[in-house]
């Protein structure tokens, strides 16, 4: 029996994606002396689309720019629209409530949406381990955040961003037979164009010009591309209804990186909330891949074939 099954590959991609997105806070801090929040979002999306567009035109992916069905093109456009919604709602949330609350709500909304869509729409099977992982992860997110039950603009928009993220996960599952480079290019191009109007509703878009901030923006865009490709690969090989739990590992990674690079000491609630999320991810990965010895039901024919 292979240990590195297709589901294990999918889980590994999602864990890698969680780590990559946890570095976004570091890149944002290096970029912030020059670019405001809206300018960061627009610049990152358009730059990412430009870099991937150049890579597509110069590589083998140029042969895969066409030839998709209308349904596949529709899913690509939908992924771009959801990315725009996520960026917009995230910006509104992070400017009106605590950053910890925003991330907690995004992953809470993503986990719930992914679980509901994956289970009831995509007909993915549910096991006791999956339910346990979801419950433990949500408990950890509630502990990590503070005052997230208050119905403020920041709370509502943060949860709305999570719904967009959860729906994006299911869309990525539908795009598993497409060229990932092309999908990511369209995703960031659409999101970048749609976020352009944000520049007209915010001030201090460009602050002090800095070469290092420009370099950080390029690295930020490259990290965004890596994140997009990892999620496309991950959800092509892993169940949507539990994949959102693995992505919540970003909270744990972000806590570690904040402590290492910025000497940010987590509060007691943040520390224990992150530990609960870590345990939930162990249950999710172990139950589906058996890497950690946890046993869960095989949920589809792909996993059964990979285990043989």
C-alpha cells in the first residue's frame, strides 16, 4: 500500500498552500511603506497576472489557452469573481476589526461553506473524523478570535470573505482537468481589473517610493501565484468538504512566523486556538491519507485505486 497516495499529494499541496499564504503578512509589511491596502491588492493581482501571462506565452501552456468548454471558461471567470469578492470583503473587514478576527472569520466561513458544498452539492462522503476535524478547527478559530459573535461590519464582511473562499475551493475542484497556469492567469487578471475601482475610494495608495517595497511586491505576486497553483492541485486530489480545515493551518504558521520575524508573542487564546487548529489538521490529514495512522473511510474511487 502506497503512503504517498493521490490524497496525500493533495493534502501536501494544501498544507504547502497554507504555509505560502501565511507569508502574505510578511510581504504586506514590507510593501506597506510604499503601497496602501487597496494599492497592494490591485498591484499584487495585476502583477501576478502579468507574470503568469508571460510564463504562459513563453511556455507549453500557450497551447492550452483555448479549447476549453463554455462551462470550464465559466468556472474560470467565477474563480476570478470570487477572488475579487474575497479581496474586497477582506479589505473591508481588516480595516474595521482586528486582524485576528478577520482571519478567524475567513477560515470559519471557508470551512463551513466547503463542508456544506462538498457534502451536499458535490456528494462527498462524510466520516466521523471529518466532522471531528471541522468541529475542533471551528473551536480553535473561535478561541483565536475575540468578539467575533458581534454583528459589526468587520465581522460580517470577514465571514462573507470566508464564504467566497469556500466557494472558490469547490470551483477549483471543477477545474482539475485544465491547465493550472492558464486558470491562475485568468483568476488574477479578472480579480485585478475588478479591484481597480478600489483605488478611487481610498487614500494614500502610493506613499514613499521604495525599491525594496517594489521588490517585495514582486515576491508577493510570485507567492500569490504559488498559492493559486497549490490550491488547484490540492483540491484536484483532496475532498473539498475537509480541505478548508487544512488551509486553516495558516493561522498556526502565521503565529510561528510572526514570532520568528517580528517577535510577536501570541496571547493565551491565540496560542491554544492555534494548537486546536493544528490538532484538527492532523485529524483531517490522518483520517483521509492514513499518514498519521488515523483510519477513516475511503471516500472515492481515486483513493481506492491509489491505495492498491
